C-alpha cells in the first residue's frame, strides 16, 4: 500500500506508519519459525493475552493437520479475530476482562491450571503469552478473594507504578503467574511463544511471566505495596513478609530445557514504521522502544525535541519522523467528588502533554496509540495532535490544563474529532508514538 503524502495528509500518513508497526507484530507473520515439531505424546496449547486469539489461530493454521492439537487460551473481550474460512477450530478461545480482572478470567485460569493435570514427559505444552495476560490469567493466592485482587489491581493501575513493579506484586499474589504455570506442566516439555509489550522485552514481566522463572521476591512486592500505599489483607501481608508466597526462581530445574521465543517486539514494529517513513522519502529516527515515565512528562520532553527540530534543524534535519515506544504510566489525580471522572489512557495523556508543550508549533503533527487498539479502557487506540490543536480547543472553550488535571484525554480529543479509533488489532507491542516534523 502506498503511503499518503505526508505534506498533504499528515494524519493519514501517521496512521499509515501505525498500521505498518501493527502489521509487523501480527502473530501469523511471526509464528512459523518458532514452532517445535509435534511430540510423541499430545500437544496442549495454553495461553493468555490480548494477542491470544490471533496467536491461537496462527498455531491452528501452521500446525500439521494430522498432529493432535487442543487447548485453551484467554483473551480480552472483543479481541478474538474473525475465524478464517476453512480453518478448523482446535484450540478453545475464551474472553475475559482487562485491565481489571473478572470472574470469567478467574474461571479461565482455573481451567488452564486443571488442563495441566496428567501431563507426561512425552507431551508438549505450547504456551502463547502476550501483554494483558496479567489481568486475564487471574488466580488469586490462597486466602485472597477476587474482589480484593480487583481492588489491588485498580489501585496499582492508578498509582503510577511501572509495569515491572505492578507485575512483581501480581506474581506474588497469584497461583499461576511467576513461573507457576510452567511448574504445573511438569514433566511435560514447555515451549513459550511470547509477544513483548514491556520495556526491555523481559519475558518474566510479560503477562507476569507464567512460564519463566521470577527473580523478584516477596520482599520486593512488600516494598512496592508500601511505596504506593496499597493495602492488602493482613493475613496476605503476613504471608508476603514471611516469604510464604515465593515464586520459582532462576536455576530451578523445572525450567531446564524449556525454551522461550520472542516472536514479536516493540523494536521490530518501530523499525517497520521507520522503513515505511523512509519509503515515503522522509528520514526516520527511533528514540527508543523502552521509554517509561509519566505519560504527560514524556510528551513534554518529546515536544521540546520536536520544537528544536522544527525551529533549528537540531538534532535532526527536517522533514523527518521521530518514533518511540515503551510503556509510560498515568498517575490518576484525585478529584473533588463533584468532578466528572476523566477518561483516557497513556497515549491520550502523552498527546495532551505534547500538545501543551508544543504551544502550537507550526510544522509538527503527532500520533500516539496503543498497538492493541485500546488506550486504557476506552474504545480509541490513541489520539492525534496538529499545530492547531490548542487553538481549536480554545475556540470551543476547552483549556488543556483542566483536562490534564483530571486525566481526561478522551474528552479533550473526542471534542476535537482527534481520537484515533482502530478497533482491536489482535496483537500488542505496547505504545507507538510518531512525530512528523515538516
């Protein structure tokens, strides 16, 4: 597909780069090279994540038709892709809630754990893991209710904790995460195929690492809970303090000979977007695929960079595209009870911080969106910023400071017609950000 003219259609051009990034991360394009041979025994497919449905379909399409295949994968509501005509259904896909777990996710996790019973050394377990699995594969530690787990999860999401911190807590409050699923599969061989949605592509952080060893400790989880002022039931805190909820560690023989294959990563998707920009005649610069920090602050930093490029041609010559990925965070500000609840996610918050700091800089457009097609809990993937964003908002009586103060990126960009809505993409390599400087 030819790229739209970036000068005539800057928004369409940025959306083209986003689609190039997403296309690179689709499971069907990345799975074949990592599939093992069918075993002597049976092949059981287990998995969780926002790409779970698409990963399951890729395995169904690529696995030998005469080889046994069965299993269960859980994905987010409405994230199961349409089934290709003629593709036999061999893996069950169920849906559950994300980012806050629900009873459907609990039931799916219980069923997945039950399917590991009776496995032998002749069997193969193919685990399909992608971002979102932490919430979708919820099986609270003994003594912790689903309602308590939901509350802790919400408070973590609103706290500003980064993904590594959140998943450290999740692993230690679970009966299936942090390597416990792999331990339950013994003595079968476990092969994990994973799509990275975390800075650094650490498989122990992706979906809270259900099939890989966990180097974090109960003490780490306690420190994180205390750092962000998140309460857990007293009996659970005592177990954490005693180390009674510890996870399997590196060096545990249960992980011997159990390969983990990273089939798609944020960097690969950024490189695909960069290639698409260069094909259109623009220089492309990838800042990093590991950016973290408060979304609005990352937006302000990148705005300063874009202004320098636009005004002085430093550190990059224009025209160019500046790309970045990673997983930023949003600390939800407490509001008076009479204040309407803000809506939005990391991408929208980044765009508000960016627009505020760009100050209407001419020649700069930007798009930020989550590669799974969902920004936070809304139906948009992200938002679009133009040189006249602030001006158009003020014409409607909308001051960006107020929207930032209540974390209401959705309301701000919806009123401007600048939400980016894609629907579920059936993959997830986290944040995608592109700034076009002409």
